[in-house]
C-alpha cells in the first residue's frame, strides 16, 4: 500500500514542482544547469528539496524492505515499522555523510570544493529516487521470480549513477583545484564505502 503512496507523492511533486524536477534531471548530465543550481542557494533550502530528499529516503527504504522480504531475512521489527526504520536509517546515513563533508570542507579550507561536490551528490540521490521508484512498483506488482532481475538491474543502475557522478565531480574538482590525492582516497574509504558497509551490516545481507 505504501508503494502507491510513494507514487502518489511523486505525482504531486511532479505537478507542483515540474520546473525543479526538470532542472534536477538535466543537471545530472549538464554542467551548465548544475552551475545554475549551485548559484541558487535557495534551492537547497526549498520545499522541493525537502520533499525530494524524503522521496529518496523512503524509496530506497522500500527497496531494501522488499529485498529483505525476498531473501526472507528476519528482524525484531516487521511490516510498516521495519520499512520506516529502514527509511530513517537511509536518510540519517546520507544526511550524516553530507554534514561530515561540509565540516571537513570548513576545517580544510575547501568550502567551495565541498559545496560543488555535495550538490552533485544530492542530485545523484534525487535521480536515484526517480530510477528506483518504477523498480519498487514493479517489485510490488510482479511475481517473486522476477525479484532477482530487479535486484541486479538496481545494482547496475545505482553503480552507474554514482560512478558517473563521482567521475564527473572528480574531473571538475581535480581540473579546477589542486590538493593531495591522498584526501580523495581517505574520502572514498571513509564516506563512500563505510556507509554502505554499515547499511549492509545493519540489514544482515
């Protein structure tokens, strides 16, 4: 039932904030649109941003919940309560990652670099939500034998999205700024790989 609530929520967002959604999709591959969004500080403090971030958290949470049911994993919680906890874990982990990045940017005197990278990260989250929503719906409406296909497709898509955006960010940042490459390695280990390991450990996948 909550899958259809997510779909209805997305339909409301599309009707109410069609311009912002279009900009987010275009910014995924257009540096010009990305630059415009970066200049508009108000976007990251607006209602579309908040709603899209919630859509991201609940969509990924629903996907993880469906995967858990398919693999017949057992937890202390089940049903709607477990889905809500998964969604909150996703939102908290990715929010913590952004906050830590901003703090590191301030401490290392790299506020501008971090701001640009965080913008790319957030746009990746939003595009991931748009990609995962139809997968979650298909997961819900089709027989269980199709579940492995959805899981593999999801892994390929999410890896592609984040690899493309990380490559884009690295290209933009490394071409415009000079800093020790060891920072990049530390970042990958601490803020990209660790949250995924924490999530996998928490879910017992």
